[in-house]
């Protein structure tokens, strides 16, 4: 098995490439091949010189994997990261590998960035790249809710009445306090405030 390292490039098996661009590949897993001795920057230059586009997408995939050896753990994490890429991406670069050794196994975290190799400049719109509309759940009371909750419909008018009456009570109390203060200042003379 090939040694997997950072900056390795992978291509999908049936990726269409520009005429005259022949890349030596090595099979990896699940429809992906390693590109030998080519980094993303070198591949980008080769593709651009032939008039095609090499588009990097900022939608990274970070996954973890375990294995008996470091390369088995990296391959496991890479396989999981590649599964997360949409079908409209036909290339990927291993951006970062983080490896931790435990007494009985290795744990690898692999970050992969997807690319699109194509002749035109516009990205194709696919079903999985468009955001799905989010429907809010409709909450409805069961048909017999009035029997289960008899005071449900009358709660709002009661709350409104309580609010109005408490506000009115506060206004009356404020007027009484002002009246009492005026009465106190006038030494007992009665003064009415409208």
C-alpha cells in the first residue's frame, strides 16, 4: 500500500481530464486513485495551461480513523473523509494529517479539501449542493383539546384583564401617593386632584 502523506492528490476513477494531460495514478479505495508525484499546485498549473479550470472548494472534510499501524489509521480516516465529498467533486487534496499513538492502536485525523476539474468556469448546481428548505414543524392541538384543556382558550383574555387591572391599580396608587403628599404639605386642608 502507498504511504499516505500531506499534499497527496486523489482523483475519482472516471475524471475527465484535458487532452494531452496524462497522469500516473495508483488505486486507493472506493473509486478514488492517488496521483503520483503531483501536488495540487503542480496539477493546477498543468490544467490551466490546457485551458481548463481547477477550482478549490472551501468545504473541507475532517474525519478520524483508527488502525493497527499509522498508515492503516490514516487510510481509514481518508476513506471516511472522501465519502463525505459530493459526487460533483472529482479531485481532493490531503491537507492535514494528525496522528496519535496509543498503546494498542493509532488514531488519525485527516483533513481533505475537494476540487473540481472542468472545462467551463461555472460550477454545476447539484441537488446536494443546494440548501434544503427547512420546514418548521406545525404544532396543532388535537381535535378534543377543548375537553382536555378547558381553560386554554380563555387564558389570554384573563391575562389581559390581569395586566390592565394591575396597571390601573398602579396608576390609582400613584395618584393616591401624590394626593397624600399634597395633603401633608397643606397641613390637612383638603385638596382634590382630578
